[in-house]
């Protein structure tokens, strides 16, 4: 089966790859680029552990053909921090214990980031709705909600 | 999942019985039946195609008559799988014919069917809905077919 | 496992339709792919050709004119609809519906055309758009045609689209005056697919006393989104009161043909149809009669 | 000086940064050079003989490297019950017979996942279908299909617990109530599905990376079943993406990848798909519960009789323990003058049911707490009052079973009562339900027959004062790494950042039985504390010479300051003390060892947590839909080590337990699970979570490190019962069949209306007749 050229930017880095068209975005990110922060956990598009930003919008990378990301800018969990400097959301997640086993955390962070990018001052209800697609089996979500709320309230403005 | 129902026809019971066991009848009445052949006294070979939207499956399966009491009672078991390996299909069916007053025969059936495999992932509801539809089409066709014989 | 396929992508709608004509026998269209890819991953659907239309910008639009009503390009994402100021102002029920349709991620990538073409009777847009009297426009290499959305749905996951046809636009004709539409689904987990859903469109007569027209559409209650026509008929020309509402709701519930599954029995679904029908008719009526 | 410098201060988990940056490497992320990918073929039959397996076609497929079946195994039946061989009944790769849908029958390794999947379809298995039985109450009947040769009437295990004179108790009772319950199953839904990468080398050494709750168990069980020596196997698990009980048993991914790798001498990775995870990684035990309870008019508990049949599924797994614990916790956390429990675990042709967070106790708590509210209501007693009247207390002995040391149950009841009162009058169709609970802090059971201590730890203090802590426990998200590091830092008198914890590697870490039964804080915690104390003693011995106290015991270290306890200002830097000590020890690093095995602590556990939870919920009287509003928990976990961790554990447990209460279920049709995916299996989402509040009730548990005990697993016990009581108080309807779905509530309300109506017409008619 012929391979096709995929050109895209991931976390600010430009990539050109030849891939089979059936490859999913999550597979290319994980297997070809080694960005294993993005997880995969359900196979039915139901858990959102694979959430990444595609041109700024959150998508489930298990439900996007990699070729459809041609020309796009992707942000994965690995792109949230600037070197050792964690993003406000990452710091808030730490302070609020907003993760446990950590497997859903990358997708959760990216979803929360998308929410805040769009709506920097969400209400508690809007936060719940914003991360509604992401399953977390460990935390019961409320610590995550508190973490996002803290960022929305400007508690993590200063650089970490 | 269990499918059951009954309907009545005015016809001699023996004629109904014979028609019912005829592979031709079955092929004509089972929606999507591509091949139904009698392998031996007790066994049928079947190939049935089913489609739900974009999904097409072809079940290749055997039906064995495990209990036959002409002209009133049949029990059969069948199993097989989709050619594309989308699922495996098992069924047990009982059919009873009963003569009512006035030359009417009541046909009642009870079919326990089960599908396992990838197809089962697709959703219990859709499988059930589809099965219900197939059942309806089958009984309607059978009804018609039997009517045409009598 | 997704089986290998040939990936096809053209720059224009015209070229896309040419391709579709050539490989119609064994192809699938992918746009957002939010439903299709799941089936492909299960190995249940394995087309030889996959035709990508996600980037066809000529199908990405929301247009409105007071003469022709609303026109939505097929590849418009759910999220675009949800956030459109125009939609919010003129069709708030669509914004409501979209907000509760699946997760944000799915709405960001999934498209309205893809949703309708998938033909899932539990889908949210189907009932609402039918209540709004929507028309779909399809095209093949040779021609374009339009048909009421209501006739577009044929069976579980089956639509009136021919193998060489593409859904290109959804239209909502001008909504009659004093008309309001309400939609709600019943589910346990928010934004999940509905166990059942009901959309109701009520039109009040000039005086705002009698029901001039009613459209009630049931979702997840039959193999396709289904009009509860007998219930509608009971309301037309009538003054609404509690008793009539109950009777109409009861009628709608009788018109439903739901299937039991792990989430709810047939009886419970029928009950929910009744409860939601009453609620939606009331809600849309209350709005409609106040409109000028 | 503050009592503690490290513990009882909220800190984020020590592996937090790795987790929020996506750098935490799970087994799921491992890619080794030359690695192959495996897939497991599973039985589509609930009960069938395997007549023949033809692997020829599969092996011929390009890219396929090996196919294994039961014939390639040693045919050893395994299980954690190494002391009770008859309970080890599972082969993992079946040789002659399959007993549930999803049971592994063959495995294939290929160059990539797609090829392996394709090969799977080419393996031809000939089965002879056998009659099957799915319901435990059917399976015990005479003439039911027999699932295992050794188990007549399919009875797998029976358990009996009894104390006091039950008959006498019922005789004295003013009021007796009988209820029957059906408690449903639940799937674990670990976000990281079961997986393993196995690598066998020609030297005869096997390394297995896997997502597990107990690397020690996996190592020993693999040795048993593969015919290797324990220490030729190394099991590594750095991060585990969730574990709620299913990951401490040996699973098909671990076994099949090892078997394939031993055949090929190449690394083989197997990751279960979500549907396999649902079908074949075990689940919570469904139970049929009969309860008969006798009380005094004033609500004093006299006698209770419980009879339970559990749906065991095809194999024993850890189900025997669930059977015992449900019996024990049925009487918890109250004082019963007499109690009798008879439990039967029954084999069925379904996925084995086993350990899951709470281990039989959530089932017990749901049934017991629901019944208690019904009794209270029948007698006109306040629900909290009746619980207070019968609550366990410090020093109470459960006859023949357990001795309670610390117990903050009464304080928890007070706190919850305060909160309930603060809610004032509730709106229509809203109710608050309360449930009390308790749980163990690690099991005393040694079914595994390990000669090692249950927990051990090693502390090494290096020349720069930094500390390496080696533990055998497993952090799968619950935060035990952080808790243990805090215990170590506190005991040693250093800061949390001075500790570097090593876990998840059987080659470098001392033995611990793993993370199950809420054992880590207390058992591993005690071992860590002892190891740290050992290291500290060595430092203090050398420091003593400098500081000149009467005896070493007058010295202590706090916050890196070695000092005289009586005169804290007199001391020396910890760093200097460490350097001196190492110099004094001939240049050897300071090494402390610790271990813990409970001795003479009864049958169950060395310590018990307690708590009370209140759930406030709305019920739509029309549709029956339940909306959670608030959930407040007062929990006694002894001394809190990490408040942030405790809060997270409590909230997380509550979410899982609430799902168990009203949305999660594994309905089956002839042994086939009907919702083996996350679309149809309803896990609660952020939008369904109520507001939560946690009230810590601190006690001191003499058996725990710094007085600490369990926090997290026990919290899965109360929610379903509290919810069922909330629904009862909102509607007057009690649903005894989990999960309490909207449809069940709706049906019950309609049913009651119909009955009321019928009664009314009946009355009207009778009046007319008169």
C-alpha cells in the first residue's frame, strides 16, 4: 500500500513523514515521533485520553486520520511546558493533586488548556462541561476542577 | 437475545410442516439468504448476508435439527461465523405447530440467538433492532409463502 | 485493525464528485470521521477507497437570508454551529442541541453533514432539523438534488444517499412566524447519546391562542428519527390544555417503536417519549405564542 | 517545635511532575529494539471442549513469528492460593476446556499489531459446545451443568462466620426484618489496560515489564507456571495506569507475552484492547444477599443472619476472599450481640469475579446500610441515632475475628449529623442518605504462602545526606510512593526532597506483597519507618560522641538538625553527622532495614478505618432520574500522612462507588457481556460528580506508622448504600437491586401509584357495597 507524505508541526517542530493512510494521528505521534505522553485507552473514541490540540482546537487523536492533520499545528502534553518551566495548568494540577495514576492526565491537561484558551474565566459548571469528554477513573474529577478553577482565578499568573 | 412470536394460517398441518422444512422455502423467506442447502437429513448449510448501514456480514452456518416430531415440533440449533470474522453466531430455535379449531394452524416460535465478536461491540441495541426486523420480514415472507401453497 | 485503503483527496467539490463516481462501488467518504473511524477500527467497515472531504472549504459555511432561510455547508463542524452568533440569535435550539452533543473534542472535529449521513437514529441533529423542516442537498457528478431530511433517513445507519452522491448542504427554509422549536434528550450521563429524544416545533396562530401547526420528532425511538404525525394532528387547530397535551404525548409514545437494550427497556423508552413530548410541546408552545 | 515536620502537610505526589509533563513512562509506552507484538485469541463460547486447534494458516502469514496454545504450556493451574492448591484452578491458556467467553485459547506474536490481529483470525479452533450455566442460583441446582470436575453443584468455596446465640437474639428481638438484595457487578476500567512486555534471553533470564499492583506476586506466579526459578525472573513496573484489584493477579498479557518470548528469545508486547479488558480481566463479584435482622424497639442491634450466594464466574481468582470479607464486613462497623453468616461462592460460565476496590465490603455495606435505614424508618428512629447506638468503639473485639484499636466512628457520626442539620429543610424530591462503613488496613491472610515478611524496606543514606528508599510496594496512582517517602523523611528527620524512592523492580526492591487490601500505608509504612529508624540510629550513635548525651535515646533528628531532645538548640548539622557516620563506618553508606508482618492481630487486619458518608440527591419523580448534589464524608484514617493524597483518594473512591450505585453494570446474555466498551459502560463524568467535602477525623492507630491507617479503598463501601438511602428518603422507595437506575426508580414509583389506586378503588367499591 502506497505511503503518503504528511507535513505538520508538532509542539513547534516541523515534521515530514511518509505514512500509510490508515494511520491515526495518535499512532503517528506516539510511534513515529515518540511522543508517548498522549495515551490511548478505549478504542471507541469515548475516553479522550488521546486529546491533543489541532490548530488550537481539542480533538481525539485516535479519531483523526493522521493525513487529515496535514499542514496543521499540533500541541501535545509534551508541548505544554517550556523546558523546566511548567505551565500554569501543570503547576495547578500538581498543587491540587489533580492526577493519580496519571494515565488520563495528558488528555485532561490538554482539554483543560483548550477550555482556558477559549474561555479564560470559566464557571465551575463550564469547567465540568469542558472536561466532560475525558474519563478519569482515579480522582473523581473534583480536584481537576479545582485546579482549572485556580488557574482561571489567576492564581498561577506568575511564571513558575 | 430472545425472539418469539406466533401467527395462524388456515391450512392442513402436514402441508405446512413440509413446506416449512423445505430449503427452498427457507431461502425464499430468510432475508438475505444466499444459500440454504440440505446437507443431510438433519443438517442445513446456510449462507446469509445481513447489512446494517455500512456494515455487511455474511454468516456461514450450519443448522442441525436436534428434535423433530412431525408435524408439530422442531428444535434446531445452529452456529457459524461471519466470513470476515466480524462475529460468531449461535442460535437455538423451537417451532411448534398446533391445530386450532376451524382448520387453522398456529405456528409459534422461540429463538434464542447470540452474537459474539467484534460485531457484538457495535451495540446491543442495533443488533436487537436488526434481529427484530429480520424476524418480522421472515415471518411475513413465510406467512405469504405458506399462504401461496395452500 | 484498520485495513489498508487508498486515500483520495481532491481540491474541489467537482473533482471530489468525479472521484466518487469512479470508485463509488467500494468507497467511503470521510469528513470528521468520528463515527466512521470507530467502525473501521473494529474491522466492520473496510472500504477500498477513502475519500477525504474534510478540507473542502467550499462546503464550510453558514449563510442566512430572510428570503431563503439558513444554509449550512456539510463540512461545518458542530462547534462552528455551536459558536455561531447568527445561529445563536436565530436558532437558539441548535446551539442548545450542539452543546449537549457528545464531547467538545468530537464537536470540534465532527461535522454536521457527517453526522446526518451516518444515519444514526440516536443522533441529535436529525430530530431538531426535521422539526425545523430541514432539507438536504446532495450532489453527484451529474446533478444536484434536494429532499426533505425526513425522507433522507431510511433505516438504521442507512440514508437516501446514492453510492455516487455526497451530502453537501443542509437548509432550513424560512421559519413561519410565531414558531418555536424545543429539543431535549434523556440521558444519565450528560452529552451522552439520548436514550430517547424529542424535538417539537409549535406554531401559534395570529392570536397566540390556538396551535396552527405542530411538528414532533422522536429520536432514538425508531430505526430513523420519526415524526409523531398522529400526535401532531391532535394538536393542530386546537387550544392547548393539559388534557390535550397528555393525550398527544400518549399518542406520540404509541407511535414510537423503540428497541430495548442495556440502557432501557421498550416500555421505559415509550414512557420517556411521552414525558419528553409533553415537555417539549409545552416549552416550544410557551415560546411560540409570545412571538410576534 | 511542631510535632511533625513532614507528615500531615499537603504535598503533591513525588511522581507528579513526570505525570503532568507526559514524561511518566508506562508499560503501554515501552518500545524495545527487535520487539514483537502479540495478540490473544479468546473463546467465543461460554462452555466448550477444545477439540482441535489448527495454527498452520496463522503461522504461514508473513510477519507472524510464533503461535502458542495450551499445548505449549506446562499445563499448570495457577492462582494466588498457593497454600490451597484446590483453589488454584486457572490455566490462563486453556488446554482442553473453556469456561467463559473471553478465556484465552491461543496467542500469536508478529512484527506488528495488525499482522498479529490478522493472524488471530487465521487460527482455527474446533470446539464442542457444552451446556452452560450463568446464574449462581441455577448453578447450584441438581442437574446443572458441572463446570469443574472437582466442584459438585458448582460450589467453589463456602464460608461461615458465627458468634453469639443468633436464635436467642431473634427471640429477644422486638422487631425482625427480612430483606433480599441483588448486588451487581462492576468493571475496574483501569485507564491503562492490562499489558506486558516480556523479554527472555538465551541466558535463561526473563524480564517482564507490566502494569501491575504487585510485581512480587507476578514474579512468583510466572515462575510457578513457566517452570522457572523465581529469581531468574525480573518484573518491572514503574508507573501503573490505575489498578483497583484486577492487577495483582497474573493475567493473560503477562503470561502469553512471557510464553511467546521464551519461544522466540525476542521481546514481545501485549496490550489488551478495551473489550478484552471488560471480558477477561475479572470484575466485582455480584451477590445474592438474604438478610434477617432482629433489633430492640429502641434500635439496639441483637441478631443478624446473612446468607449469600456469589456469582463466581469460571475460576476462583480472589473471589474466595471477597466471599469471606463480605461476611465479615456485613456486621461492620457495629456491635452485634449475635451474628451468623453463610456464604457460598458458585462457579458459573461467566467472567471470573474477583477482587475489586473494597473486596466484598461494598456489597456488604450497601445491603446492610440500606436495611438499617428501613429498620430505623419502621421503628421511627433517626438514621444517625440508630447507627450511633450500635457503633463500634475503641477496644471492641469482634468475637473470634478482630480487635478494634483506634475507632473514630462516633466522631464521624457527629460530624455528619452536623452537616445534615446544616442543610436545613430540603426541597421536594430531594433526600440525604447516610451510610457508615469501615475497612481493613492490609490483610493478614497469607494464602500466597510467602516465607518473606509481608513488607520490607531498605533505606540508604549517602554521603551528601540524600536518601535512597527502596520499597517493594506499588504506586498505581493512590500515592503510596509519596506517603512512604513522607514517612521515611519524617522518621529520619530530613525533608521530602531528600528522599529518592525506588519501586517497581523485583531486582532492586525488597519484597512487599503489593498494593491491595489497603495495605501500603500501614504495612509498607511500618517497614519504611523501621528502616528509617534503623538508619537514624546509626547516625545518632556516631553523633552521640560529639554531643555527649547520657544515652543515644536522648538524641533526635528533625529537619536536618541532629540535636538533644531536651535542648533542641544544641546539636549539629545532619550533613556533618552523615559524613562522620560514613567515615566512622569505614566508608560504608548507612543502610537501614525494616520489615513488617502482622502478628496476633486476629483473622483480618491489624487495623481498621472508619467513616460515615452522607449523599444528597435529587430524584425526578417522573422519570426516576437521579442527580447527585452533595457528598460529604467524615473519615477516620488515623493520623493523616498526606492530606492532599487522602482527599484525592476519598473523592476518587466516591466517584467509582457512585457509579456502582446508579450507572455501572455488566449485563450479560448467556455469559456474553453486553456493554464491553466505554460508550455503553457508563463511568461517571465530570458533569455527574457532585460537590464533595471531606472531614478528617483524626485518631491514633497504635499499630500504624505515626498512627496512620487505611484511606481510599474503604471509601468505595458507603456510597451505594448512602445513595440508596437518599433515594429512599426522597421518594419512600427502596431499591434492593443494584445499580439503582432511573428506570428501576421510575418503575417502583409507578408500581406504588398503581397499588395506591387499586387500594382506593377497592375501598370505594367496598364502601359502595356497604
